[in-house]
């Protein structure tokens, strides 16, 4: 099963839930945690894996052979990202705008364009106890997270229970991280901010036809809006984690909830069982 | 005119709470929400929408099943795995048009997508430019650029002293679009190891784009040792810490009431927000 832990709003506790879920599964078959928040990966801070491999993520960008180029502009007209431009007898490539789609190479009538890999980040793999760990890291100044997320997801081991820590937001990096999952667990907080972004995340999960359930973090603060919304939309609330200064302090120190408060272990095992039931029922 | 953008790296550290309070404290400014995919500032500022504009994003491919012969050339060409069973998944399609170029039957057309909306609104704190990107859409950076451009126009017309922007989390496309050309980046951090890791990355992005930074430590008393670590780190990097805001449930109470926290109570959180605004104003 592939389980995506998402939220819409940042800082609601995705990484806290994803890491504790992974640890509570230890001893029950292989488990893999993929941190797809490649802009700001944090799961390694809580799991402290031993990293055993590191590979660059390369996006293919065009290289123009000026000997062959006739400056016909077919490439620049075909590129929807304005990543290649012809100015007189000069071809300019803007690598940071290039999506690596390969259209310019294909359309060039002179076969003057080849592709070279441009590093936009890295994928690192290792182990944290029984958890197989993978994360990606977007390079500083790079705009496009999806190629790094795709590279992380290529490491998915289908024989494991796979837990994906999804980036915040609601746009293309989230789609890239969530698509192909069997279930989407949405972590929220019971405030109007949490509710607003939860509703957007639910809309996205539904567009992707992925069943979802909710974890309410910092329960006891804010208001009842999230619970009313979930009841009205028939979205199951699978776990509530109370607003507890001790939990916040554990997180500050980089400790997982199940390691710092072992009594939580059973709650996360139960959460996973509920998810397994729902993922089967809804598929 | 000074453009102040509030960032954090890590999400949920309190960017919108800070911007909400600074909105109430700063005079003569235009407000801007650059977090277009999960915008929250309107929940604090309670705007009245004055103008609504459409935002058209990247085109996506559509395959005409009547014309398609199922030759499979498009499947091989697409590098985004956006074509399954000769249908294009619009959420995966990046609009490159490779399928259109390779299709021998001209079965592919590129169609415009309405990717979201942007708004010009009135609030009791001044004009607000904000947006809503459709679920799962691309081009959040372009929508941020549209929103910022409009905020600049309004600020120019009204002779505003500041543009105050609530930024998105992360360090990628919409952050770069929010940050480029800004006069000051206010980074809201918190004393968790995760937030410190993310702070270092977002400060590196600020340096990369040559934007000055000022740091604010929110919920600093959740871990005073980590807060000291942030202060030491900033000192060494030559970055000022503008204010340290304590953890207080008054913040979530204010969010629930839909008002800036400085209007909700006059405790320590409010006083520190005032200090923070002084620190921002002194650097603008």
C-alpha cells in the first residue's frame, strides 16, 4: 500500500504523523518512508537515518550545436516555457525555465540540439532502524520541485508499506507526490486556516480519485469547524492528537511522537489498520 | 516603496499570523497574499472583493479519440507520464506539446486551462491583492508574479510606503517568484530542529537572490536552547533577529475569531509584534 500524508496548510504535523506511522509499523513487514517535501525535507531530522547512497537528480536541458544551427526559431516557437530563444545569430538557453520535455530536440530540423543533464537536486537513501528511508533535496535557487519528487518516487519498493511525506500547498508538487497513492491521510488543525486548506486538499484528493481520511492535530484548540466539515463531507476523522505543549517540545527537539511518548504507538498502529480497511473498501 | 515579503521555509511557523498583525500595525501599505495555493491571509483580513480576474495557466493536451489510432508515439514521447490509455491526465500534463508534435494523425490539440482567479479587495487595513489557484494546478509562480505586479501598481497609484506580502512555504517556484526584487525578506522561524534546518535553506535562497533578511522567532519559549541556537546562527550570518514571540493560545483564539492577534489581546504576543514592526520599519 502507498499512503500519502498531506495537508494543504504547512506545519500541521505531516512529518510528525508520517514518521510515527513508519516507526509503529516496524516489525510488521517492510516499511519505506519517502520524504517528498524536497524543498524543505524534515523527516530525516526525526528519523536520523544512516544515508548510504546519494544520487544527483538531472533534468535534461538543450545544448545547441552552433555549427549546425540555422537560427530558424522552430525550437523557440515550440518551447512553451520560453526556455530557448533565438536572438539574431545567437541561441540562448535558460536552463532554470526548462522542464526537460525534449520538444526542442525533437522539432529541430537540423538535429542541432542534444540534451545534457543539469543537476537540480539530490536523492538520498538509507535506513533508520527497520525503516527504509528516501528523501530528495531541491538545490538552492532552483524553482522546480517535481523532477526531484519524481526521482524520489522512482525508489518506491512495492513490496513495502510506503509512506509518503507530501509537501505543503495544493499545486503541482503536491500532485506529483500524491498521485498513484492508495490513500491520502490529511493532517489538519482545528482552526479556520486548517479548515480552509483541508477543503482544498480534499478537492485535490477527489480530483485524483484517492480516498482520504483526516488526522486532527492540536485538538482542543481552535473551534469545531473541521469536525463539522468532515461529518458533512463524510470524511472519516481517524485520529486526534491533542494540543499538548509536551508534544510540541518533543518535536522541537527532533524526537518522534512514538519514541518520546511510547503510549502513542498503539494509536498509530490502529490508525494504519483503519487506513488499510478504508483503502480496500473504497478501491 | 518597500516590498516586504514574509517567508519561513517550513510551513506553519506563523507567517500569516505575523502578516495579519503587521497589517494592523503598519500604515500606508498595500497587502498581498503570495501563498496562492493555500491562501489564508483573507481569513484574518476579512476582505470585500472589489475585482475578480481569471488566471489562465499553461495549456494542456487533449487527444481526440475519434482521430487517434492508438499508435502509441505520444506515450513514448511524454516525459511526464501524463498519457494513459490514450487519454491525457490534465493534472500531470505540463503542456509541452511533445504529443502534439509526434502525433501522425493530428489527434492532439492544446487547450487553455482556467487555472485560478485573482482578486483585488478592500480590507479595513488597506487594499489586498490575493489569489486562488485551482487544486493541483501548475504555474503558481506566474500567479504570484501577477499578484505582485498588481500590488505594485496599486502602491504606485496610492503612493503607498510599503507592500506587505504573505509568502508561501518552501524554497521553490512560488517562493522565488515572491522574493525576487523584494526589499526585505522577513523570515518567521520557530525553535524546532526542522524549522532551523528550513530557515538555513530559505536564508540561502535570500542570499542567492540578493534580498536582505530579518528573522523573527515565533513560539520561542517552546525550546529556549534552540532559540538561542537560531540567534547565534543569525549573529554569525550577520542577520538580525527582529523579535521573539512567545507561544500563546491567544494566537489560535485570534485565528478562530478572524482578527489579527494584536487586536485580540494586549499581552506579550501583541507587544512583540509591535517590536517586530518597529524592526521591519527601521530596515525599510
